[in-house]
C-alpha cells in the first residue's frame, strides 16, 4: 500500500503473498491492491492511481491532447499486462512453455514496436510531448521484468534502450530501483 499526502509519497510497504496474510483485503476499497492512501482516503485501480499521481506531480501531459496520449499509452500497457500475467499465472508446465514462446515471439515484439513507433513519431526522446510524463515512467516499469530476465530483450530496439537509459538515469528513479526489493514480477 502506498501512503501519500497530496505533495509527497511518504511511505511504501510491499510484502510477499498471500496478500490476505499481509492485511485483510476486505479493508481495501475494491478488495485488491494496489491502493493509494491519500490523506486517509483510499484510491484503487493502478491506472487511476497513476493518473492521479501524474496530475499531482505535473507528469500528466501539458494539455488535453497530451493527457489523452498518456492515457492511450497507459491503456496499451494494460493490454500488455493482461498478456504477461497469463504466463506468470499458468500452472501447467507444457502450457506455460507455449505461452512463454508466444509472449517472446509475438506479444512483446508487437508491443515494443508500438512503443518504439510512438517514440519515433514524437522525436525520439519522450513518448508524449516535450518532457517526461507518466507514459515514459509506465513504459519503463512495464518492461522491467523482461529486461531483468533477459539481457538481450531490447537488443533490436535501440531507441527504446536509449529511452530506458534516459528514464533510468533520473536520480529518484535510480535511487528507487537500486533500493527496491527484488521480486519475480
Ligand atoms: N485492474 C486492477 C487489478 C488489480 C488486481 O488484479 N490486483 C490483484 C493483485 S495483482 C489483487 O489484489 N487480487 C486480490 C487477491 O489477490 O486476493 C488494477 O489495475 O489495479
């Protein structure tokens, strides 16, 4: 659960499954994580949280069109996550191999292509507009697991690699990534 005031995130607690032994899910507004607690009130749904924080920290895009482009990216990322979780939650070993192959050969190339095209169409540095937005942070975050698991994951995607290096070099991101707990996903 993230706890924040409207100006700073003050505390982050993450623990291992099962979630219900960590805290009663019934205490959460939609019975699921993530939840952001703001001044004692709960906000659920990862994209609602991402958009809220983006607005609070001036990362939501500079006008309505840029905000829509950020939304577009967050929704595309949601589509990718739906595919990736199929692999992580598959119990049958044979089926897991097939899902993993499909992910590597079809799903990731398709989505990486979309991210790269968006980057290219926007001048190559940021995904939306002329500065850092939630779209850049979200793409960085969603590719984390694959990058951690495969050194060659972005081998053929030079522009996405440069984008990743740009986001990863932001001091606060660097600090967070080097201090966070190691997890499989
Ligand atoms: N659409 C939601 C999905 C959240 C979700 O599926 N959360 C899972 C964990 S990843 C959860 O809390 N499930 C309840 C449980 O594990 O009992 C979001 O993006 O925040």
